[in-house]
């Protein structure tokens, strides 16, 4: 599995070994699928550029999972909030935030249908 973590980190994601060792098999396989192979940060950036998703004041990433989109969104937008129903995913997203120095990105556990966020986030 160390080889897979190396692939992820070679793509620029900076997942710590400490967090990696806490993941269960599903979480590891999801991160491998999403953050290794051809899914570098640059791939995510290009997708957002194609959508012209930048220079926004506030963004809500509803169902953010492990926060990979939130982190990339935070590079080109003022504030990004990520929300997911699973605390474990939010914990991982917070770690990715720290490892990737995404200081304008904030994560919380919650339900998309019952959220404190207003329309147009």
C-alpha cells in the first residue's frame, strides 16, 4: 500500500502516512481511485478552468467526501465550505486541508437537506 500512497503524493495531494494508516480498505481504495493514476491536482484544476468556476466569494461543496474538490476550489475562490454526512470523511478532508495548506477551506459534518447554508452558496 505504500506504493499507492506514493502515487497519490506524487500527484501533489500530500496525504500523511499517519492518516493513511488510519483508513479502512474502502477509504484507501477511494483515495487511490480519486487521487492517484491520472487524477493529479492539475487535472482537477483544468476541469474547474473549463467550467470557469473561479473568483467566487463563497462556495458550498455539498457532499464533499474527502474534500479533494473543495481543496482545489479553494485555490481559485475566496471561501469554500465542504459538508458531508460522515464524520470520518470530514476528518480526512480536514487533514487534507492541513497537509495542502488550504486555509480558506472549511469542513463540517451535516446533512445537505438540513443545512445552515443559504441558497446561492
